[in-house]
């Protein structure tokens, strides 16, 4: 009876992968801040405040795309409601920022302006810990995570999957958006939260604070990428991929898919909540519109365009799609939604593996052509020297997936 040899676990990143990672970390934490704070405005190397805000916002979106890749690309669960978790994290941070305004508001009251306008006398119960930064950080993780846990437990226990699960997540997000639109819920109604003044007592509008938030967002994105890379490479990640490919066979092998699906679902929701919390102080506003169905669908588009089950692909997709969006909404605002729909259809039909999948396909073709060329040259040389081709050593070919 032959012995079964299990694949050995490789390094988290290859040497080249670690090099790219640290270069990216240096760029977001050192190079970009210097280009904004130290370089003269008239210089071609100056990074404007607009560019800082735009890239910072897209990095928050990239975290959401990475979260989508974990559940859709590696687990086969398509969510059309992750915009809700993004908005919940944003609202948790927004509540803290509204309390930081203090008496600097238009009504010079300890209550937020919209509460004074609605003739509220005291803070609602769910604003109890909103003046504590530490409790805010806990709530940013706990609120999206708890809601995701409750929803996911009942959905996965009932074995709801496929398009039915996607529709339910979108319905849940739409219901949450309608709830947050109501003034009596204490979340600012249609206008949401805005006019933020400071964070941790530091003015939020200064260049230094903006670059601090920018660097923190970039470091968080890179940290989540490393965490996702480690998670997918573990036994837990291999079970997730098995569930994606053949959930019934996984059950017959003795694994219960429920805890695996529920865990990765909650992790992805928490990642979106953290992204929303980083997004709000950089953009300066949060309202129920962030829970719209279109926003949740866009997250799936970013993952599909970049390439599912690649980790780096959804990040690339978020930058490409949102970079194009920032240009098209100014140049051709009436055609932006048509472009987004056409892009999603084109990717589905012609690039099922996204941009990263296309690049990998080209690289594999180049490697095969190079290998065939080496073999032909080796055979020609052997023939000229009277050596049998069968006696030649095999050509070493880099195994698939050897690079990070």
C-alpha cells in the first residue's frame, strides 16, 4: 500500500513577495507622507490633499474587496450585503467623532446638532459609550461581527446558499438602510453624520492628521493581506476551499461546514467594519447611502475584476475600478453606471479569472514557450554531438504556485 504524502506548507511570501510588501509599506507610511508634507506644492512630485483623500478612500475599499475574496473567492459565498458591515463600522466611528465636536457645533450644545434640531433632551442608550475611543474601537469590531454571527448562524444552519443567500443579504442591507434613514433611530436620518472637528483631541482637518490616517489605512490593508494569506494557507483555509468546490463531499469526509463558513463570514464582516471606520474620518461624512444595494454590488465587482481567489486581485480591482470611477464621474457622469455594468458583464464573459488570472495565463504561456524552446535547442545540440535525446536531463520547470 503506497504512502500518502501530504503537501508541505510553504512560506507565507516568497523573497520577491516580501520585497514588494515592504516596499508598499514604506510607500504608504513614509514616501507618501513626505510627498504631501515636505515637497513644495509647485513640484511635480507633490502629492495633493485630493490625491491623499482619494487613495486613502480606495485603500478602505480595497479592504472590503479583500474581505469579499475570502468569502466569495475562497469559500464560494457571494454576499451582496457587505456594504452594511462597512457602514456599521463607519457609524461607530462617526458617533465618536460627533461626540468629539462638543460645544463647537452650531447650537453650542453637548448633544450633536441633529439631536438639538429634533428637540432631543438626552442621548439615546446606544450612544452611551460613544465618548470613549477605546470603546469605539471595540464596537467597530463587535457590532458588525455580532450581527454577522447572528445572521450567518441561522442562514448557514438552514443551508441557504447560492443565489438565495445573495438575495437575503441584499434584503438585509436594504432593510438596515431604511432603518437608518429614520430620524427616531438616533443616527442622523437622511443626512447622517458630518462636520467632524477632531479625533483624540487633535484637529482632523490638518495635513498631519490626514497623512496619519492615510498611513494607518495603508498599514491596515497590508496587515489584512498578510493575515488573509496566512489564513488561506492554513488547514482552515484548505477546508474553506474544499467547501467552495464540493461542500457535500466535505460533509461526508467528517467536517461540519457550519463553523468554517460562519467564522470566515464574521471575519470578513469585521474587516469591512474596520474599513468603514477608517473611511469616515478621511471622507468626512457617513450616511445611510453607504448601505445601498449598488455599493454592495460594487464590492463584488472589484473582486471579480481583479480576480477571485487571488487576494492581490481584488485589491488591484478596487484601485482600477474606483480610479476609473473618479475620472468617469467627472468627465462622463451620466454614463458611469453603464460602464460599471458593462465592465461586470465583460469580466464575467471574457475574464472569468479577472486581471490577475489573465496575467497568470500569459505568464504560463510564456514559460511553456520558453521551456519548449530550450528543449528544441537541447535536442538540436544533442543531434549535432551524436547524443540520444533520451539521455538528456529533464528541463527544470518552476512549479505552479511557487511564487507569492
